[in-house]
C-alpha cells in the first residue's frame, strides 16, 4: 500500500532530533516555510566544536524529501550527506548561493520508492563542511496512520477549479507554482478528511488587494482581503477545530486576482492506494496484486489449451503410423507361389554355376590328404627322428 497524500514536517516539529551545534532561527521576512529554520555551521557558535551536526527523523513512508532555503549573504557551498536506515550515505545536492536572490525550498536529498514502506525508517542529515546547512522542512508520503495528527500538504495543482484560473511560476511559492483568478464567482474546491484546514497564498508586489470567501461544507466561514505589499505564504484562512470526518473546503473569488499557493490540513487518517503491479517486489513482501493474479490465471489457461492440442495431434499421428505399418507388413501372394520359389531356386543355381567358372584358387576337400607337419616344418638334424 502507498499513500496518495504528502505529509509536511516543519523544522520546529518535535519528531526531528538534533545533535551538534544547531541554531533555531525565526525570520518571517526571509520567506522560508513557516517562518523558521535550523542553521548549522556558524563558526562563532558557542558549540561549534560539539561534534558533527546531525538531524534525524523517523517515519513510515514510501518516499521522503529534505528541503533547504538559503538567504542572501551566504556565499559558501555546503557539503552534507543523507543516509536512509543502514544504506550507505549519499552526498546531498550542492546548491550554489546567489548574492542577490533568496533560494527558497531547494531539495537537498530525495528518497523515492523506498523498499518496505510499511515498516519504520530513519533518515539522518549530516553537515560535512563548507557553508552552513540550513534545514527548512521535510516531506514524506505516509503509509501508516499515527496516533498523533499529521499535517498534510496539498499543492495548488492538486485542487479542483471552476471558472477561469491560471497557473503561473512564481519565485517564493511553495513548489514554485501558484493558481490565481480575477473572475468573480470562480471557485476552488478541496475535499478532505480531518480536523483542520488552512489556506496559504503568496502575493507579489504588482498585485493589488483581493477579496475572497471561504466555506466549509457550503457554510461561509470567512471573507478575507489580502495586503497590498509582498507577502509570502500568507495564512489567508484557518478553519480552526472541526469535527473529525469528511469535509469540503470551497474558495470563492469576490474581487481578484485571488492567489492560491497551497493548502494544509490536519488528520490522523491517511488515504492509501494499491501498489502498482510493475513495482519491484521487496523482501518480506510476497503479496500479489489483483492484476498479477489475473495475468497468471490467463497464462495458465492458455498453456493448458496448447498442451491439450499437442496431445490430440500426437494421438492422431500415432494412429496413422500404426495403420501404415500394418498395411506394409502384409505378406505378398507371390512369396507363397511355388513357381516363384522355383524361379528363385533357378536363379540361385545359375549364380552358383557362374561361380564355378571363375578362376579363384581351390582349397583341398575333406577327402584329400594333408601334408605331414614334418614336411612343412623339418626338424633339426641333431634331434632324433621318430620311427616310422
């Protein structure tokens, strides 16, 4: 089983373990996720020599990604590694800082299609050297509902839209894109199961104020007017506590352009879907998918049919061969004809007569006397001869 949802874990989440010299920093103007990040690699840090800087996180999931955000002013490239369970560590992506632009939401390392997603895994991120390691947030695809609620992330591309909406690439937007609409009455809907939902938007400099309404299960909850200045990841709607269950969030444009960056909702239940039939089987996972079972059944039926046809053909061929052999073994009437036998004897006599005329050397018959042994092989003169 794998989840069709994405869980997001902020650096302030208590499930992340920190060891070594780390600083927890808050700077909403920077533009990082949730206005906070963890920083390691400051040589002036009081615990700069406290050992390697490591962050650990345990999870149940089929994929995981680690993200960083690099502010203006950082110049050195960071060297770090990521390790999943007992696998060898892999070198994290080296990101070149830009002096004039904040680099937001950059993936440091990603583990896709993790084997044995139903069991618990652990990822370790470690700074090796170079520039500072800045950890902003993690995302993973959960495969198990936990006792505590998870914060699930929904990108703007996963929302349903009615009316005229446009998607554009925007620096500073989570995942790099956002949707917006200036059509009055245009709607965006998102069904979910949980206890809370929040909507975030990123407003560029050039956009003026916008007004939007927010509904939960067709009940209007709030009307929101955006600020006129630049704001990243602005919380524009919070449903607060809801009854645990299925709900529908609706966003309606009153006066545009209304932007939508992403949605977060809290739930302790995840929606899962079957693994693809083409996915490689991992040790300890011997369950076959429905498609695989159907394929095996069809293949078995075809093989049995082919074997049956071959068996019938062999039986028919054997019968034809037996009938032909019986016909060929029938005694010819000429063999039983005495005249035929006499004719054969006459031919034998002629053949023997011809042999008698040949000039082959003759051999003595039984009646002719053979020479004595002493005549053929005479004895030496000094040996006595037997009396005749």
